[in-house]
């Protein structure tokens, strides 16, 4: 359930909703909503780091990768 709540919270935050609004939508406080969003962002950062490490292990130079413009 927590993973689903984090997913919903990060989607709502990406749409510009405040923590108060996210909390109301999920039935939690604004502080809990902030923690859900922060947890989701931490999970994403961890996944990105794992992918980057795997690419480095395969010999990719990830510094050469540029985001699309």
C-alpha cells in the first residue's frame, strides 16, 4: 500500500498539487504527504543510481550521455 501511495503522491505533486491537497486526497496529513513524496523521490534516485552503476559496469561512459534538448 505504501508504494501505491507514494506513486499517487508523486504524481499529484508533479501536477502541482500542494502537500495539503495531496494529504486530503490520500487521507493523511500534509506532513505525511510530504514524507510520501520524499520517499518516492528517494526511491527514484536509488533506481537511477543502480542503473548508472550497471551501465558503468558494462563499460558505458555515462558522462557522455546528454539529455534531449
